[in-house]
C-alpha cells in the first residue's frame, strides 16, 4: 500500500476549498460529459439530506462526493482523470446560484427605486448588495482572472475548469448564471443537450425549490429569497466533500482511476479503452504529436450518443479482431480487454510478445482508421442526417461516384432498413468493403456488391432462415483477406455467397419456402412479400433472355404500397372465393399503389379487370408490369381466378425468383 500511495498527494476538503485553490482541465482523451437527469436528481437528493439535517441543527452534516484524481502539471492546469462529471455539474450548479442571486438583486433594485420611504429603500438596497456580494464570491469559485484587455484595461476571466470541447460554450453560459440556450444552435450533440437539461433541473428542483416548510420560492420576499439561496449555496460549498488525489505520474493516475471506477456512471468500452490508452501513452512517453493525434481522433468518436458510438466500436472490433464481441453483464470490460489484445496488440495480454511496430504508433494507426471509417458506418447504419427520411440516403460519401446513385440508395435501403431485409450483421463487412472499393476507384463493383448482398440475404436468411453465423463466417473470411491483402477479391466473394445459397437454399428448397415465408400474414411477412414483388418488377423491364435489373426504374415506396388479393379475402355475397391458405398465398397476391388499391377494393376478379381497363383507357396506368398483366391478360378474359390460375402464378413466381435471387 505504501508503494501505491507514494506517488499521490492526498487531501480532503469541501467543494469551496477544491474550487478556490485549483485550476483544472478535462484532458482531450477523457470521455465527454455523460451525466443524465437521473444523476442530477441523485445529487439533489444528497443536498436535500444535508439541508434537512441542518434544518434540525445538525450543522456538521456532510456528504462524500468521492475521489477527485488529478495529474498536476507545473505552471499549468491540473488534468482531471476522475471526477469530471461531478466537478462539471457542481460548477454548473454554482452558476445557477449566480443567476438566481442576480434575479433577486434586480428585483430588489426595482423595489428600492420605487420605495416610498428611506427605510424601505435602504432595506432593498441592502438585499441587492447582499446578492451581489454572494454572486462575487461564487464567481471567484468558477472563474479566474486570466489577463487584462489591452484596450479597455478590463479584466479578462476564464473558467477555473476547462471542460470538454463539445460543451464548452454551453458551460461558459451556465457558470455565468444563464440557461445555455444561446449555445444550443452551436453545440448540438447529446452532452451539450444533457448539461443544459441538468442545469434547468438543478435550478428548478434545488436552487429555487420550495422550502422545507412548503413555501414556494417565488412567493418569498427578496430578503427571504436571498437567505434561502445563501443557505443552499453553503450546503453545496461546505456540505459536499471530495478526497483529492494528486500526482505528477500519469500512469499511476490512470491505474488508480481504473481501480476506483465504481461511482457515477459506469464506463462503457470506449471509456475503459481511453483509460488504457492514456496510461500506455504516458508509460511509453509517446511523442506529443502522437498523443495529440490520438486524443483528437478518439474524442471525435466519443462525443455524442454513447449507445451509437459503442455500437460502432463493436462493429469496428469485428472488422479488426475478426471475431464476435462477448455478451453479458461484463461485456464492456471484456470487450475492452479483447480489443487491447486483438486490435491494439497489447504486449501485456499477448504473452509479452511485442507488435510489429511501436505500440504508440499502432494505437495511433488503429484510432485513425476507426475515425476514418466512422462516417461510412454511420451513413450505412442511419443514412445522411440532413434528410427528412435518413434511411433512404445510406450511400456513403466515399462511394458517391457510383454510376447509378439513386438506384444504389434504394438497394441499400432495402438491404439494411428495419422494415425490409434488416441485414444487421453486414455492417462491419460492408463498411470495410465500401472503404476498400472506394480507395481503388471500383464504384461499379460497389454497386454490384450491394445488389449481390441484397439478393443473397433475401434467399438464405429472409426466406431460407439460415443461421447468422453461417453468413458471418463468409464476411469474416473476406474481412481477413482485406486486412492482410489490402484489397477485396470480389470473384471469390461471389463464389462463397453462391456456394452458401446452393447449399442451404437450392432451387427446390427456396421455391418451397417462398410459399411459406411470403404470405399475407404478419407485417414482416407482408413486407417480405412486397419486397419480392418489387424485385420481380425491377427485373420485368429487362430485354428478352437478359435477366438484369432496370436501374432507371422509379423506386417503389413500398411503405405506402399495398398487397392486393386478386380474389378478395371476403368476397361479396355469391362471389367466387378461394379456400385457406391459398387466399393469402403468392398465387393470389400482387402489389398496387395506394390509389389503385383503394379503387379495386373488395371487387371480384372480373370486376377488377373492368375497372383496370377503364382506368388504363383514361391514361391512368397501373405502374407495375406484373400486376397490370394479371388484370389485362386476354387469356384470362373469362377467368374468375380459380385454383388453376393460383397454382400457375405460384409456379411462375417461384421460377422467376430462383433466377433473380441467384448470383
């Protein structure tokens, strides 16, 4: 224990002492501000306990905030290693007191000016002065003079705590007593949104909360408001206590932080990795340029929605480690350890074996690659942010020069969107493949790849229901090839995809499962069926004996299109009916745009033929070759769509689907 404590200077004291005696900063590699409403309410509960105890004359009541671990830098700000969330929130709370005192002072000034006698005037002036004195004392805790304006000679102030970049302007407003909304258009990421919300909660539910007696703060006289604010601010400044552990040894600070990571919001995998990265870079005495590069790149990967960023890192791990991350309660810690071993080649976890290049350089290279691939992954996953329907715009910027961009967008939408094929396990491979093909200028190949993956996945998973691991094994094989050879062998990939298609869904199996999986049933089954018919439509415009998609065909917005029963489910009295299950199977279904679906409604087959003919004569085309043929084929002029026509349509759909969904 003596050896462990030796690098640290340990002291304890209330918030007032910690804030007034030190200037600090959040290092670049620290995670962003991560507290949420629940964390703020826990802090308020602790402060209310102090207030209640002191209300009952238990004056020495204090609450332990935890440890504040810092690296001391001679002549510079201390680096905060542990305690960022609490420290930032306490400073914001102090700022809210400053704002509250300012409003009371303003009200007192107005009443002093309007006072009818000298005694009242003096009373309100005293209240205003008390408020300003309180404000000045609080400002000195959150700001420090950093210089003098050379022109006006006015002092220039800087925050005592320099917070992380994504909340910096918001934070400056908040510690000045404002609400931070002036920065809302500039700082739009989740940490800035959260800290503005937390400031409002602290103001409403603690700073200006009703008294213990139940009296509303707004109904109190100005003198009483000042007293309440003064008491509550003292509860914060003297009732909250930190243990400060300071060291000049960065590796010791990060090692201690990892062992103390039990209070506050648990670290996700990026937070745990950050601790290790900082420790390694400090231990290796990495050049300042590498440390700055890693810090900058890593922060760009962890400055917004942490759930999304953890999801991206899990896929990056798959790309680089070539295996699946573990699940479970300890997933974050296990993933950080696996990443150190497999991605960053940590010698400690690899039997002392050193990587092929200095570990600080390897760390910088992997973090740089992670940053490079993030926009591609994000676009594939969610689409471009500046569109109302992001999911229709999933074409990565690096692949924008594809020959048919609108068509590729439509295919990516169908491949990845939750409503359609929902091919979740393809993201690591498709992200890496997008970047690889773009770097080689192979944009036509990327276009073809997307359509190959779409047809492959529909056949083996959407219809064939093959195990995901059988699909992942192909992707991991080609991720490995890309990592080693720095290229993507598309011919071998197609061979592997086709081999699995023929192995698990040969034509006979695929045809049989189409009948079971593409029906008028659940939403998923109906969407699967609509997708199948949309693909048939896309291939209906090709030249004879040349099976290829029409890439100029207008994208069918299947979310608004309907599956139509050729023979209605509930025919009119005396009308022809099909038995179950045939009525809801492929042989009795087609797709229609909304207006046509409403027009044909519950009519029988012959009535629908009459209506279709009349509309086409007016120039109102049905827009779908397959559906139009069903209702206009002269050979069916006297048909009522019996089981014979039903069976013939099933056979035709099976035959064309086997050709379309084969690489």
